[in-house]
């Protein structure tokens, strides 16, 4: 019983934490619910790229997806249209000019050395061959002394060697750092830097540092991409439809709870508490991941609630069967869960496999449905096997069942089961086998 109480308080702590998250964090909504921007990009040829091939389009699509994801939005659509166009849909972004600039901008990072005249005065900067292509990744950092925001750079193996050689040659001199053709920093090199790490410092705001980091991590576009069409997209569902969906969902869940209580009595009441906890934790996970909720994502969430109820029904039916066979209440609960677990596990695993296939090969909207359903199914197993079972044991303990009607079982069924059990015991005494 002590372990069950500990588990109960763990569940309560998770529930309270979920309530806090649900209250404080707003959900991320998709393009069909909040609107956004739609851009049509067209890949451009250049002196070095004379023909747009499918491979180039794949690389361009991957780079654009990385950049859109770096903007902090979810459930975006980046899909190929024809042979050299990309359709980009970004939810909840109203500043289309900023989106266009960010998507189309090429992140060019270059380190340069000073060029001196005959008098030994630096008059220009020359390329060193160390560029953003030598980066492993960049991160947002702050100067521990001044607290100013800086861009942290981590070079790959080849880049670390180049940077160590460059700083060794420029010890006691200046080195310039150019970002997209503009000088952003020109620090003095005091000693060789061999760790493969560096910083770009300057009078930067947090937003400027974040934009530089996002662009550097997204990498350069394989070819130029021109915006040939842009438009703001209004929500296809809107606030009114969201409110109607909430009302419909509440009516549906309430109807299910009423049915569970009427048919399974006290077991149904326990399942209602477990379902509320499941919904709170599930929604909190959606906000923490975060999962962008679209109409299809909401459908996946509602479907997972149905599967959570289905798991409880399997458990309750198995428990009732055990009770009708004359088992004690404690034994019936454990046996009911053991018998139902295989069916619950097999059905959920098959659903998860299907969702993984949809997530890997489906379009963006389908991925949203698959992701919410995967999270919901995994959590429903925890809810059914852990939460419901813990509540049942704490409610009944090791007590005998005095009122079978509270479980939706007729008293005659229990009496017949006990009589049948006693008859078998009497026959066993005399060696009589059925």
C-alpha cells in the first residue's frame, strides 16, 4: 500500500504541473486556425548553376525547411511545385517582408586578414579561406563579464585547424569577421586559439544574435530563390469554429463519461478521473514539445481520448469476468489488468507503427495528425495501466466486494459464481472431476 500511495502522489504532482503548464503556456495553432503567410519561391540559375535539377530542388527544400523551423513556427508546409518552385506556408507570421528576407537571405560568414601598405598601415581586408562552411554549429551566448549577447562559433575539425593557423599568424594583429558582406567585428588576436571555438562580439541585441545564429545553422541556400508570389492567408476555421470545436469536444467527452458511470458505476467514475488526468497531461505535453495544433492535430487528440477510454473498457470487462468467476476483488483487479494488457499493448503498438509511417511519408498536415496520435496513444497506455490501476487499488484496497451493483454486476451472478466454486471444491474432495 505504501508504494501505491507514493505512485498516487507522483500522479498528483504530474497533474498539478500539467495544470500549471496548461494555464501559463498558450498552444501553438496552425495556419488553418490562425492564418499566416503563403509564399511561392522560384529557384534561380547562376553562372555556377546553369540548370535546376531535382537534386538541387531537394537541397533547396531542405534548407528552406530549416530556416522556417528556425523562425520558431510549427506545422509549416514547404513543398515542391513543378520543377523549380516551392510553396511555403507559415502559420501565425504576419510580417511577410521579414519572412521573405529571412527565407531568401544567404548566410555568408567570412574571416579576413588585414592588408598593409608600404608604411605598415592596414588599408583593407583580404580573404583567408575560413568561411561559414567550416562551422559545425553556432549558438547564442552571453559575455560573462559584460553580459552582452554574442554569437558562439564551433568549428568542425578542418575549420578548427584553419582557425588555429589563422590566429597563430595574426597574433598581435586584428582579424575581421564579415557577415553577409558586412563587417560585424574586428577583434585583436592576443594569442593562438586552438580549441575550435570562437565568438562574434559587438553591440548586438538578442534578436540580432538569434537571427545570425539561425541563419548560420540553416546554412547557405544551394541556389538563389526569388519570391514570385506572396499573400496573407486568413484562418479557414477561425475563432468561431475553434469555439464550436471546444463545445463539441466537451459534449462528446461528457457523454462518454456519463455512459461510463451509468454502465460501469464506480469503475466508470474512476475512469473519468483517469481520463481528466490523461487530458491535462496530454495537452501539457503538446504545449511543451511544442506541437502545433491544426484541425487534423485536434482530430488525432480526440481519437487518442477514445483509445484511452477503450483501454479502460477492456480492463473493466476483464475485471468483471474475474468477479463473476468468484475471484476476490483484489485478485480480480490484478487478473483483469493482466488479461487486458496484451490486447491493449498490441492494439496501441499497431496504431503507433501506422502513425510512424504516416509521419515519415505523409504531408505536413498528416504529420500533425500522426504526431498528436502517437503522443496520445503512448500516454493512454500510461493512464490505463498506471493511473486507473492505482486508483482502483487505493479505492478498494483488499476489501471484499459487498455491493456488486456498484460494479455493474448483478448479485445473482456473484452468488452463482460462489456456488459453482464451492461445488467444485466439494467434488475435488471426493476426487470427482468435471
